[in-house]
C-alpha cells in the first residue's frame, strides 16, 4: 500500500450522479503495473477489477464460443421461451440469479470463475468473509482498515455468471447487492477513479444510455501481448455490477459493451426476458 495514494471520494448527494475523485498523478507503466498487481486487491475491495487489469489469461485456448448478441432493439438473437427453466441459459431460482442476464443465443456458459463456478451465488456473510480473507497479505493496522471498509459495504449477496463465445472470448459478470445505495455509488466512484488515475488504462467504449453509471476500460495501446482484456464497472440502485472480459486478438470490445448494456436493461425489466 506504500506505492499508491487512495483517491478521495466526495459524494455529491445526487442519487443519479457519482461523487468526484481527486485523481492521482500519472504513474509510469512499470509502477502502475506494480500497483495493479499488489494494491488493487485491497483498495478496489472487490477482486473483479484486478483480473483484467493484471492481464487475465483465463481459459481462452479451448473455448467453443460464438458471436456477439443484441437482445434489445429488434434483437438478432431471441431469448428462449423459458430461460428460467433452461439450465444452459443460467439459473433463475433466486432474486439475484434472476438479475443476471440469461445466456444469449450465440453464447454458452463459460468456464468456472473461482469457487462460485460459472453460474453461482454467495450470501452476504460468506462474500464478506471471502473478501476479508483476500487481505491475508496485510497485517496490523492496514488489515483492520481493510476489514472495516468491507464491513461498511454491508453486502447482502453476490451472483456471478460467465459467458463464452465462439471466437476466444470469456466474459465474467458479477452482481453484488448492498444495503446502502450510497455505498454502491461510492464504491463505483472509488474504483473508476483509481483506474483513471493509472496511466495504463483508457476509457473505452462508452455504454449507450448509461454514461453516468457505467464505464469500461482497456489497456492503452502498445501492448504486445496476444491476450486482450477489458473491464467494465456499473451500478444500479443497490446493485454493483462488474463485467470483465479477455480473449485473443482481434478482441471484440463492442460485443462486451453490448452485453453490459443488455445486462443493465435486464436488471431494469427482468420479467420481460426471463
């Protein structure tokens, strides 16, 4: 934690507009990568951001995955008649799992993402404990401060689902519910502010209709790595949404942005699509 200064968040009181963040000075690529690998698991609180930010290279070699989808505006890929009963499209047996976007035509359930698999859920108590455990590298005052930050989130549950397409892309979506909407906005502002303070990211692409509550980030140009990645953060009321994607070049950023857009619309009107 010695390499980075935590951005300061000031909520502005507007329910629809995040607070402001005092940005950090630009970091050199080497230092920024060190910050990502060592500090993000702590200061971002939720590990979803750390994955793509640290060049996640997960399960893209043996994928059988198909093309992008658009479920909303005269969609090319139509939802099934009863996705709640179709396990191939994801679980819909709990309040949180119903909020996850059903697997669209052209995609399938992706690889497992840690303990929760490719379509799992965790209670707020267990999710809080797991997040605190992620601070095992900290000691004393820093660990106590980290655990206090986790407690203040008042997490009620987390649901995850992964999607895979026919090219090489894997997309992981996480929805976390908290009791306090203000905490959700603050977490979003904090995480986006930190990413924007590091010189290795650029914001791209924009999520249509969600300029205030959703942002996506990719690594700046110049990487010679064969794997590309993308991270998106969003919020809606008491829900914090994270979408991370990785795949071989050429990487379809538009498809990831469209899936996030569909996910946000699904949260608004889940009954129409499940």
